């Protein structure tokens, strides 16, 4: 069972798919928070671990700075061809995270494209009937430029997937959806923090318990999916992230850059095409 953590938007916002009113409350505040208090980090409690909410952390970045959200959108061309179910779940979560980036950029064309991909992927996961109303609403609301409604539908999409997986007793897939969304959110947030570093912004990334939680999820996986190259690579990547994100330690600018590179390499296992150097391309 997933329980909502009590909202504390008066203090600040946080990181990957929640109710839009949290962001709207933040947008109405005039004072930028001097310090981000992670003990009040809003999000969803999954097995007693707070999973941060992208829409909220994005709202905080808007308060601390003005990122060029449009430059952060990167929708992969191929999101499902010949994919194992666990990899599809990761991709689905990342795609929903992509939707929040597109909403921040207020890019209706990209949001409509994401809505269509979400629907297609839900068919591969066997949950199209439950997801279809959300996908169609995302497309319609994007056409109307109704950003609040798009956020609501993106959040509802992720929640619906989790509930469907719980009904099917497929918690593994539900957790991978959460992991995929968190990875995409972390990657784009670290990109923007790297461009204009401050300790307050870096504090948004200080989530050692969350990284440990995701490592435990992958370690507990059973069956063929646990031994896929993608899952093994992501397990290694999470261990590298955990070495940087430590309890009660400030993440340095170099650390933020490393987090960005590591999260990118993890996403390249299932979401983005792997970047090749000029030397590799010539070989």
C-alpha cells in the first residue's frame, strides 16, 4: 500500500509525480527557502521510504533559479521494441518523468507525443485499459495548454500503474516504474544544478535512504529479469550513486557532475541511445 506523505509546501517543494496544487502553492510564495529541509521532503511513502516527487522538486528549482526546461526534454525514439517486461517498466517510469519536464517547459507538442507513447507502452505492459483515459486526457489537456490538468493526469497515470500492479501482485514492476521516473528526474535536475551550482540546490539530491531503497529492490528481484544486462548495470550505477550521496554530507559541485554522468549512463541502458565518442564512431 502506498500512502501519501503529509504535504509541507509552505517550507519548500521536492522531486517525481504528485498533485499539482503543491506546485501551485509554491509558485505563489515570494520567499526563496534559505535551506532545504529534507526531513520535510514531500513525496510518496513506499515501504517507509519517501520517493520524491518530480513536479515538486521542479517547482523548487523554479524558485531558486529559472532553468531552461525546454532544453531538458529528450524523448527517445524507440521506447519498447523487443523489451523485457522489467525494462519496459523502467522506461514507462522515465517517460512519465519526461512528461513533467515537458510540462515545466509548457511544450504541448512534446507532451502530446509523450501521451501517445505512454498509451502504446501501457499496451505492452498489459494495462492499456486502465491507462488509456489518462493518456487521452494528457493529449487533450496539452492541446488546450491546461498545464494543471496535464500534471494531474501524469500523476494519476503513475498512480494507476502502481495500483494495477498491486492488484496483479506485481510489486516488482511497480517499484521499477518508480525507479525509472526517479532516474529521469535526477538526470535532468543534476543537469540544471551543474549549470548554476549552489549548495541549496545540491541538497535536493541528498537522498541516501532512497538510493539504498532502490538498491534493495533490485537485489531482491527474482527470475530472468534480475540477470538482464540493464538491471545489472543499473544496480552498479546505484552503488556508484550511493558512494556520492551520503548521510549528512553536502554534495559538492564535482559530485553533482558525477551524479549527472552516472544517471545518464544508467538511462542509456534502456532509455537513451548510448553516446559514442569520435574515436569509437571511427572504429
